[in-house]
C-alpha cells in the first residue's frame, strides 16, 4: 500500500468513524420528534455521547501511534 492509498484509507476510516458516532449518539439521545430543536436533555446527552467517543478515539490513536513507534524502534535496533 503506497502513501496515497494509506491517506485515502485513513480519510475513509475517519468519515466512517464519524458516521458511527453520529448514528449511535442520535439513536441513544434523540427521541422527541415533535420539535425542530433538541430539548435540553437531548442536547446534553448528545454532547456527552460525542465527547466520550472523541476521547476514546484520541486515546486509541495515541496508543496506536505509541505502539507503532515502539515497533519501529525495535525493528531499527535489530538492523
């Protein structure tokens, strides 16, 4: 996989992840369709839900990057 393909895959994965967050939080938080606006309870739920997912994503990305650095370090030290 070349660099351009890797970048495209990363963008696609990010869009898919965002779509999953939106879908999950919407299903969990929005249940009153009688108004054009979110209720205070729904808005609070959406904010908490998205914040939780974004923190998890950042933690996962950080751990993945740390693992890759460790792996690269181990590989270069064998050479």
